[in-house]
């Protein structure tokens, strides 16, 4: 269990938020590859979430694709530079949000398999198979192209005799279709938006599950990754895994308190700001307040849809005999 002192260190880091986040790259500037281990790289594109890639078999597997097709093409060029032009055989999309999946068409046009969690396979398929209308679209001029989307239910393992890649869906968390990718030999985790380094986790997705998110991070923590590629924030440190878990746990505690106190919607903002509900060293930013409100909404909806417990059957008293 994390000590109080440990939590203060965690939230102090989170409170810095944007100050700790690397500055956005200028539009059109080229991202720089960061080598994490032999055959494993990551980068921060000028648009969208962090991306990563690693060698597998005779090619490369990427994790996430940038925000749009132009961004995806740029990432593919960087992958080619770092891997001596090896083909990208697959791209694993950690979830369906545009900053992670928007560049998937560029990867599909380059011949990469598209892999995602089955709960989000519909929107991903719609993205990569739509008819090109832009002359700069990756599929423009290629005739009828029907990329195939592969979906994972709970787990998939990729091996080539040298490398071992573990892909997990640990239940609904940041979204209903999150995937985490782990390289056990190198102890490197590609976390998607399950964890961030130096930033608050974003808990306002329509399909977010706060308690499921806790469970997912607790499960991931058991493998003790040494390096992490988070969806957002610094690439490399794995401390964001613990930081994100601590933050989410405290948001859930506060949200449960608000729900159990039956605070009206119009007073939730004031309740979050109340001195007795302050989480020390956590700033009352719009993101934090929005996270708590979103968690309250989810917990209230669950309470309303929870099945009514069946009545307890008690034995009928038997009249005393004379």
C-alpha cells in the first residue's frame, strides 16, 4: 500500500501537469526517435499521442498511428529510417480516439495489418475503409481497397522465436476498448492512455470506467515495467503508472463521497472545491474538476441501473402448540 508521503510525491508531480509535459512540436517539424532498447523505439509526433515501434520477425510492429494520415506518413518515414527500411507489418491501436488512431489509414495503405480491441473494431473499420475524397488521401488513386481490421478480445501473444509481444485488454478503463502492449524481455510497456507521465489521466471519455481503470492499472503494475511509452507525457519513465493509479483512486474516493452525499448537480463544482475535499498538491484545474464530475456521473448511472436485490424470505412463525 502506498504511504501518505508517497502519495504526496505523486500528486506533487501530477500538479505540475503541463509544466512537465514536453512542448508541442511545431507543425510540420520532424519527430525524433528515442531508442528504448535494441529494436525498440518511440517518438512524440507533432500531432497526436506518443507512438512506438519494435522489430518482430522480418518486419516492424507499431503502436498507435498519430492524429491524421499526414502524421501517419511522417511516422512511417521515421520508422523506415530507424529500421533500415523494414516493412511495417502491423499497427496496434491502443484505443479508437483520433489522436491515437487517426493515422491508421496511412499504415493500412502501406500494407500494415490494423489491430485493435473488439469493442472498438467498428469505428476503426469505418475509419480505414471509408472512400477517399481527398487527393492526398493514402488510398487516393488506388482503386477499391478493403483493409482488414483484426480485433482482440482479451489477449494476444506475438512471438518470432526471439521477441515476445503481449497484448492485453484488461477491461473498460480510459475507454471500453483499451489495449496495453508489453515487451517482457525488455520490460517495456506501451500504455496508451491508461497511464500518463507528468499529466492528469483524462477521465472524461463517454465510455470511461473509473473502477475498471483502477483494476487495469493494478494488474499492469504487477509486471513492474522498467520503461513506459505513455499515451501522453515523457517517454521512458515508468513512474506515471503509479502516479496515474494514485490519482484515479483519489478521484474515485471523492466521487463516491459526492454520490453518497446526494449532492445536487448544480453544487458538485462547489463540493469539489470545498476545503475538506481538497487533495493536497492537486490543482483545481478544469481537467481535474471535469474528471471528478465525469466519475460522479458514471457512479450515479451505475447506482440507478443496479438490479434491486430480491426480498429476503423469512420463515413464517409457527403457532405454539399446547
